[in-house]
C-alpha cells in the first residue's frame, strides 16, 4: 500500500527572514525581486499570510503592493529576496526529512514528497509526519503543513487544506469524498484557463468534472490533457517519487547543547554511524565517500568529506572517518560551536559493474 506525504513549508521565504530578524515577528513580510530602478520597481516574489490578507501576492508590482499596505495602515516589511540564504535553510530541512524516510522527492525549495509506505499504516504515517513537523519547527523555527494520501496528487491537495501548520490525512477509501465538492480550479495542475473552459462545459466542481466523459475531455483538451483531467477527478496520481536511486544516506542529530568538545560529540557520531550503516546494509550497498555535516550555533551549515581508497560497509571506518573530519573541522574553526552533527555515506557501489559517477557526491 502506497502512503505518500507532501510537506509544504509555510510562507517559507518570509519565515526565513523572521528567523534571522525577530523584529519582524509582528509585521507582514513581502519578499521582492527589485529591478534596481528604485524601491518601488520590480515584482513581489512571495508574501506571508498577513500580506496576502491585504491582497498582496506573488507577481504583483512592488509599487501596487506598497500602496495596498499603505491604504490599510498595516506594518509590512518589503525585503529583497536572499535565495542563497533560503537555499541553505531548505537543504537543512530536506536533510531533516531524510532522517525519517528512505526516499523523498524535492519538488521545490519549499516543498517535498516523502514515501511513507514502509510504515504500513496511516496512523503510523501521521506519527512520522508529526515528528518531522515538530523537528522542523524546533530546529529551524519555521512551520510546515503536510498532507498524507495514497499518491502525490492527493497528498499535495491535502497539504493545502489546513494552512499554516496543519496536517490532513486522506486514506484511500476517502479520496472520492475528499475531492467531490472541491472547485476544479483547486485541482493541482489545473490553471485558470483550463478551469474557465471546464466551467463552460458545466464542471465547476470535481464531482461535476467526473460526469464529463473522458472522450469529451479528450475532444476539448486533446488526448494528454483530457486523460490527465479525467484521472485527476478520480483522485489518481503517481505513487513513484523521482529520487529513486540511493545517492546518499545520512543521519543528523541535535546535540543536547551547543558544544565543541569531542567528548560530547564523539558518542553521537558513533550512534549516527551505526544508524547509517544499518540502512546501508538494508540496501546491500557499500560506500566510498564519507561526510560529516555540521550545523553551527549560528545555524550555518558546513560539510567536510573524504573519499576512501575502496568501497566498504564498515561501521568502524565510517565512524573513524567522520570523527577525523569533525576533529579537523573544529581545529580549523576555533570559535565555532556545533549545534547539530551529521554523518553521511555516499558514492555507493553494490558490487555490480556500475560507475560511481551516477551517484551524487558532495
């Protein structure tokens, strides 16, 4: 039984900005792509929920967004987009999700699908997602909405139901009822023009879309889109995530307190190494590259890696290499304290004739 989750980071860009500037806590936040021709020139890249309530949305001219904020008298901060910073936070979140699942598909900088089929039941999947969301909140101080369903389409639409910071579950037997009364424009992948055309055909809701024959949809929209619309109305979607091959396996854990003492860090590295090797053995693979991952007290992410002479699945080699990388990192960063520590195995070799360059290395 397939169980797929969709994790969507709420107002992600704005949330990142609030993390590094707590003074924004009571303000609306609008992320802008400035053109360089003045403070009002350019377009809105993203807006938090406060700004959206004022009618501000992505793609809107900054000048118009400022006017809406001014008209309402609300305190709204207009900030330049800092994509490198958002990417760093996103990578840490995706690594955190990977700690709980064997396979994810990163859909964008602020959303991902996770395969939870290994937990067997929806109740167990809910428990996993609750832990994931809690850790994202604790580690990065941002919230995430999530949806759980039998495929990517349903999971994606479920995650939109309770925002921000919500979790919606749609087991297989409830998919039809979950979708039935939704406006067709809310079906994932249905744009405004398609929704208008469906309305002309008498389909304002998914229930009404189901009443249109697939032959009629193909006639109007063409074979590919017509069949896709028919399948979406039935709640059919892909169960397969795109990140299918194991490129790397990692475990990351938060230390009890920020530290640079190896006596505190070493036992955690040992535990993480054992966890990673357990998963390496489950996949019947051998690794040739080891990385130690550090999240500092300032939430900066650093990685140090080393390539071995030959592939192995030795837990002792993984532990000793990660320990050495950590010692080197601390010696070259005398003023840095570590908040989170991670161990990664990569460059896998199953023992068959396959090239290592098919795997992602850091």
